C-alpha cells in the first residue's frame, strides 16, 4: 500500500480496512489481521495501527474480542458507508464545491456527467 | 524505562553538547531521535548505553545507572552503532560466542530475521558487505530480546529492499516491554515507524512529542499562497509545503522533514504551541 | 545477579575472547617457536662442527630472556589494543560481563597463558635439541650441562626471587599500555618504560650517592637470608599490582 502525502497515516489505514470490507474481502464476523500483522504489512508503527483500530471500533466497523483479536462487525458495511459518507462530506466535498464555484460549472451538466460515469463504471 | 535528569555533557570546554537535559522515555514506543550533524544524537545514545560519561546529571535505565556497566543492564541493551567491526568468523560461531551472555536470546527468532534479510547462515562475516553485516548485527541485537533497543542510523548502508525489510522487522519487534530509540537523518526511511519525535538542537531537547500530539497542534498542508498563520513553509512544485497551527482539528500527515526544518528555523513560534 | 564476578559468565567471556584474540596469540606463538628453533639450529648445526658444547650453549639464557620478554610484551600490548578503535570498542564494552571479568580475562590471557606458553615452547625446543645432541655424541659429560631442568633451577629461589615476578611486571605494564593508548601501543609503551626507568635510575643513583657518600659498608655478607632480594621482590610485586589496578581503572573509565 502506498501512503499519500496529505492525510494522517492512521486515517489512511482506516480507509484501507474499510476498502477491504466494502469489497467483501473481509466479511462480517471474519477475523482481520492483528495489530502487529497489519503494522508489518504496512511497515508502520503498531501504535498507529492501534489508533486506527480504536477509531474503527468506535465507529462499530470492527470489534475486539478480548484475547482472540479484531473481527469485522455485523453491521460493518453500513457503518463503513456512513463513516465514509461523513468523511466525504467533510473533507472532499468542500474542495469539489470550491472548484464548481470557481469554474462556474452548471449543476445540470454535473448531473448528466454523473449518470454517464455510473453507467460506464458500475 | 529511561529517566534523564539535568544531564550535562561536553567533550571539551569548547564543545558543549548537552546543557541540563531532562526527559523520560517509556516502553512500547519507537522514538525517533533527530538533529543536525553534530547535535549530539550519537552521544545521547552512548550516554544511555553507558559508553560515555556525563559531567553531571543522572541517567537511569531500567532503574540502573548505565555508567556502571553492570551485566544485569548490559543484557537488556541492544546497541546498533553506526560503525562497527565484526570478527572474521562465521555467523554461527559469532552467535555461539556471544548469545550465551543474553539469557533471553532467541535462536529461532535470529534464524527468522536472517531469513527475512536474505543472509545465508554459513557465510563468513568478513566476506560480507557493510549492509549485510549491519543486517547480521541488527538481527543479533533484536534476537537478544533486550528491553532497550538503540539504533544509530540503522538504515545507513541498507539497500532499498532491505529498508522495507527493516521497517517490517522493526514494526514486529516493538512490544509492550520494549523501548526502541532510532537516530536518523534519513527521516523518509522511517517516518511511519516512529511514534514519538525527539529533536536535539542547541544543547537542548528542542522538541519531544508524539506524532499524535504534533498533528493535534500543527497541520501540515500544501498551500498555493502563504499568509501570516503559516509558521514555516518551503516552496514546492505546487506552491508551498507549510506548517501551521491546527485551528480546525484537521488530521494531516506529519511531514517529519518539514517539521525538522520548522523547528530549526522557527523555534520561538513553535515553543508556545508545545508548552 | 552478581554484577562483579560470576564464574559461568567469566568462562563464557574467556571463550569469546579466545575466538578473536586466540588468532593473534597462536600466530605470535608460532613465530616465536620458529625464531627460537632457528636460533638453536643456526648455533648448533651442523653438529660435526660443534666445538666445546658448554660454550656453544651459552646463548640459551639471553635467548630465553630477550625472546621471552618480546613475546609476552607483544601479546600483552595487543590484548586491549582494539579498544582504541571505536567500532571495535563499542561491541566489546557492551558485552554483558563486568569490567572486572573483562580485566581478569585480559590478565589471564596475557600474564598467565602467554608466560606458560612461552615456557612450554622454549622447554620443548630446548629439550628436542639437547636430546638430539646427546644422541649424536653419546657421552655422559653433557648430562649436567644440557638438562633443561638444570637450566631452569640452577639458581636458588631466594636469590632470584625478583626475577620470577618480572614476567608479570612486563605483561602488566604492556597490558596497561594497550588499554591506555589508542594507537601504536607497543612503541608508546616501550618509550614510556624507557623514560620512566631512565628517570627512576637517575633518581636512585643520586639518592644513593647523597645517602652513602663518605660512608663505608660494614657488612657485605649475605648471611644466607637474601633479605635484599626479598625486599626487591616485594617492591616489584607491589609495582605490578599497582600497574594492574591502574589498568582496571583505565578499563572502567574507557569511553568511546
């Protein structure tokens, strides 16, 4: 995994985990890599991964079964979506809005473009 | 784990390195020791290992004074110097001669580390390149299971794949009871591995803070233009890489090199933020 | 845990030190054996041309003393020599053994092992040549002269007491030199020894001159007690101990 420059590492790791859950590589009630395994794979400090896992626990995306490890929560997919949505609204949307405003882009044009994009990709 | 109280150290009257340094380090962390050339990174590490003696002040490592060089403490110290010399013998003879001094030496772990680093076990140490020797002594040091791991510029001399292996190995080496201190000027090699930054400058500890604390208080951004809120900025292709106070609770990625330069250039602006 | 001395740890340390120091030791020993044997061969061979044997064998004492001195001093001055190089010193200083154990290992290799090793190679070489000569001439006359045993014990212990402590003085001085200097240990130690003994001789001569001028000795007899010899022995032994303690302190204070 390549880290990007602008976002805190622990959030990028959270995205990485969410991505795996959304793509159903890791399914509900499945065990996910331990803090140490994840730290080794990503070459980061285990404390950073711990911070990620704590965040994801708070968002009910994963849960910690003491002594066994971390598991994907039952409602994980829904929670990931709402978490990602909140993140998108907070972080990325303002930038998009700014560009829309600066470049005078019409909402209708956006609508048609969005529809074609969905049709082509999904 | 480590307690330093009012440490004063100088090599001579004209070369004072530390003036009344105090700090505490605890286990379960990887500390990154940064500083300009000659700021005293290696000397601080040597003080912790009892290889040099301070003029005044107190150092305690695991409750013991490192300057006494007691076996009970030496067993718990893994020190990887920047320059070292290994005898002209085979790896297994080296291990045979040295491992027994460390009651918690883990032979299986040592073999695993060598394998991870792609070092053939039967090879003679003298036939190895500097980088390979470094990997052997890092593997040996970690296999001693010492509680205090001190590494002086560990990535020097390692090639690109070895640096990745090194990061993986260090990520898995950190346990609750270990304290790892790494000095480096190649921060890009290690910035995701370090969870606490210690910066030496002008005989003092200019900064000691966890990555979390730093990104809580500061935000690292790419800006098109700089204004007066910016503490420090460097021009880049897309504008400026800037450090500014974190007004909006943003979670930015710590740019260690930028922070380093910011601390050197704007000490006075940064000090109130961290106190 | 005993942080000063632990027998198990000490044996581990001896084994570890031997791994590196052993090579220097064995090579030096081999060279010494070669030189001693060569001396015997050059002086005594071919046997047909040998004249009066007791004259020919006179070289043994100076050879023993000079080469013995050279051998043990070279060994001793190389033991801690690597501590002058940072890259080697760091690893050695951090080996989990006490400074006392590290010092004791140095004493063992330089003062005990090297002295014993030299005695051994000298005895063996001497024995081999004498046996050869004896078998060649087949005469009984040589017996007394040629016996190695005679060579080592022809003097009374008391009379030569100071001589027996000298090897340890030499090794301790050169061991200190190896721990004290960072480079050119042998030369520097040798120069220091020369300067020091020169100054010492000068002082003693002058003191004796001042104290004894105009006085006459009234008792020159030995009366069988070797008092002076034992006094000298004690002084040299004491000096040796002092030098050894300085070495220990120096080792303790070594910084890299």
